[in-house]
C-alpha cells in the first residue's frame, strides 16, 4: 500500500461507516466530520468508490460530509430489479438523501460519472442548496474525436460481460489494463503522487461484484452527459474543470456552463481528469469560495 499524501489531513477528520437499505438496495456510506456541521453529499465516479474522494474530504474540515458507494461499486449492492442507468441512479440518490436523514440546506457534489448522476437527480427534482460538479462530463462521449476510443471501451466491457464469469472478471480486473487507464489519466509529474494514484486504482478500480452492472453503468456514463440536464437546474452551480481533461475538452466545459441558468466555471491548470487526486486542495479552495459567496465562485 502506498501512503496517501493526504493521510495526515484526513486523520484529523472523524469518520463513521454506515449501512442503509436505500430503495431495496444495501448501501454502504461514510460520514466525515461533526454531525452538526454544514452538510456536503458526495457522488463518486465510474468504477470508483468513496475512497477516491477522500483527498478532497481531507481539505474540507468543518463540514459533515456524506459519501456513499454507488450501487454496484465498492461495498454497495447492485440494483435488484432495475438496470444501472442514469434514471435508476438519480432515483437512488434522492432516496439515499432522504433515507440518511439529510434535511434542510445541503450541497451536492458529483465527480465525473457522479456529475451526470447528480445533475440528473437535481433536474428531476432533488433540491440541494448548491451543486458542485468536479470534472463534469460536459459532452457526449460517443461523439467527437474521442468517440472511437469510447466505442473500443464499450467493446471491452461488452466482451467482459459475454465471457464466462471467471474469464470476464479477469478481463475487467486485468491489472495491465487498469494501469494503462491510470497512466493515461494522470498528468502530474510527481513520481510519488503518480505511484499513489496507480495504487488507488489498483486497489479500488475493480471493487465491483457484478459484470452486467459494470457494463450497464458504463453505457450510462457514455450515453449521457451533464448538458442534457443543465437547463433544468436552477440552483447555483459550480463547475470545476481541468485544463487537460482527456474526457471532456475545456472548450466543451465553456459551452456547458452557458447552458445553466445560474452557473460559474473554475478551471484548474495543468491537471486532467484526476482533480480529486492531483489537486484536491486547489479544488477545495474554489469550492469553499463558491459556498461562502452564496452563488458564484
């Protein structure tokens, strides 16, 4: 295990693990900070779990942070009778917030795939006081210059689901493939930080229990994006984008922010799709300015 560069900061924040039945789905969730602090609900990205956002949690003392594992990932169960699509995840998120007793004002933060789930939930009626989208998926993944690579990824996941169980899991959890993904996304020049990132992906990128759920969630992640929901989101929204994001180009983020009735865009330089690992302190500072201003970063 590679020591986290954020471990000392995170250790100062109390954490409690919980389990809850959310819409007939056993959901694992973690609560950081003091129970009477302002509430921030986190939604992680595809193939990740709550661990991925802990570097950001470490930068946000003074909040009660609620961070679940999405159904089908980490320690949460798969949906029993629904496909793992955006509608199901959005409904689950609304049910989760009600089940764990979040009432009054709170901020919702979604990262990557979590940005789509969060945006869809808010567009469908979920009512946080503010919305923060980190590395938002701002354009269709199946279109544009990255469409071919996305279709290759779809083939990869479809093949893994079609193979016999043992072979399919082996393909999905293939260490070489996971490492290629990690190396591609990481932009930092720090060798120690890159080692930490790769170790995190090795540990948590394959924490899932069902091949079909992974394929369904992947299809959802590449066939939807935040732009579909932006016009219906009226709460103040902050987009925290990356200058070198390989998933959503910066030009698409500038187009995306204009689709919201009330949104602002912050761009972190020299980082890609791993803001939560590489620049969590910078991201947290921008998020805090946004929350303290009441509307705009």
